[in-house]
C-alpha cells in the first residue's frame, strides 16, 4: 500500500474509533473529515481491510442513505444493541443517529 493511502487509512481508523455508541457516520463524511471528500470508496476499502481490532467500531459506518454493508448481517444487530433504530425500509434512522461532527479537530481534541 502506498504511503498516501496508508496515511488516509490511519486517519479513517482514528475517526471511526471516535464514533460514539448509538451513532453512525457515513463513508462520505469520514472521507471529508480525513481531508479527501471525494474518496468515500477509499473509506469502504479501509473498512474492508481494517485490522482485527476491537476498538474499531466499523459497524457504525453506513452509506449516505443509512444502509448497512451488504452481506454483513451482524452489522444491524450490533447497531441495534447500541440503541440505533431503523426505519421501515431497513435503513438507519439518520435523523436520530447521524453523528453531527463538524470537523476533524473535534475528533482529535
């Protein structure tokens, strides 16, 4: 992995570690907080390649519509165990559970 991508992944993991229980962030918002707003897919790649680390709550990352990762059935259960609610269409209720963070400075401070 090249140095730029490795640095980006590190920033993604640091942001993800800070997402509070009962809240979610989107791939796009994490990309923006990490300084690369056009690279939401890189965030998805980072999640797929994440280390087996119990401090990394990957289950709290969803797409912009509030959909969980396809094929990861446990993600919904993990979120529900934290009090996250879902709409009738199966998407996270983003009005209630989107983590409203304004800048990466809030994560690192």
